[in-house]
């Protein structure tokens, strides 16, 4: 009923709506950012974009995940394999897996790794309808049993050595860890996403055989520690690295790192007459 009243008495009263919007938001051109891209908009004429940008600034999910997901979706090609290390509930892998419905002959493959046993239960629930293979394992540079520390929310779960103010020191869980290059992962063209709260270097070292075999064509890090070591590892295998947010050169402020192996991407075919 309330929605009907708003629609009838405000949304469908354009003169009133324009006057109120102008009073509240003004009528001027401003710069905003959506999906990691800067736009110029008018606070009156493009008011919906202004409100969306403001909501995005106040949401770590909207601010930090949408642009990377769009970029990864554009990198994936039929026959590729997407490996989600630190998958949490499967936001990336389950969302991107919808693409498989459009290419049954040469589908994409999806693997999601999540070490926290409680979070993993929800990952399995979300993955079962998407064709995502979910594994309750941590990824490291050695097969071992590792101690993790929990926090108030699931995305700060990390190894005890990386604990910080966001973690509850007394809330510890022991989980099995494996090398990624010793896992059964199908496909010769892998796009790798890593979100492991400080264990990025050990995660890529545990995939070194995949890198050496040129099976990995792109890697996205949702934050990374040991920056010079991680960047050096990637460059040693021929990867170009860029700041995913700006799509330019990395700086000391780079958070999301995108590494691309130029040899694994071909130029689009020419359609000149």
C-alpha cells in the first residue's frame, strides 16, 4: 500500500518529484564513482546514480567486489577454469558460474576453497545448484594442519600468525591445508582469485607448478601482504601486474592486484571489410 501511494503521489508526479529532488540534492554536475569507473553526472537529472554512488561508498561489498567481479567475468573464456581461493560463501564462484548455462559444449569449470567449516556449509549450499566444486581446505605452500583464528564476521578468518585487531584470539580452529598444484583441477587455462587475509605469498607458492606449466592466465588478489615478494613472484613467471581499481600501474596504495599473462590472451579478430 505504501509503495502504491509513493508511486501514485510522488513518482508519477514529475513536477513535484523534480522540485523535491532539486531542493534536497541541488542541480549541478558532479563526479561520482560506480563499479570502479569515474562518471560525471547531474545531481538532479541523474539522481539515481548519485544515490547509488553514495550507497556504494558506505558498503564494503558494493565498493570492493563489483568491479573485480565484472573484470574477472570479462577475462573468462569458454573452457576456462575459475579457482576461488578463500571463497567464503561463494560470492564470486557462484555468481560467475551462471555463465556455464550459455555454453554447454565448452563450459567453464569452477572450484571454490574455503577453510572455515561453518562458512563452508553455506558455500556447499550455495554451490550445489551452480555446478561449483567446493572443498573445505586452506591453500598453502605445504600440505599441513594449520591453526586459524576467527573474528566477529567470516571474512576476517585467518591464520594465527596473521591475527590482528579484527580477530578473537581465543577463537581458534585447526584446518587442513594443501598445495593448490597438488589438487585435482581440470583445465589448462585457469583464472585464479585469492582472498586469504595475509597468506597470499604462501598461496601462490603452493601453485608454483601450475604457474610453471603456464596453466594460470590471470590472478586477482583481493588485498595482499608481502607486496614486493608477491609482485616479484608474478613477474618471474612473466605476468604483467596492474591496479584493478584504476587499471593502471600499481602504487604503494594498491589493494586489489590483477596479474595477467600476456601470452594467454589473444587480440580480437579483425572485422575490417
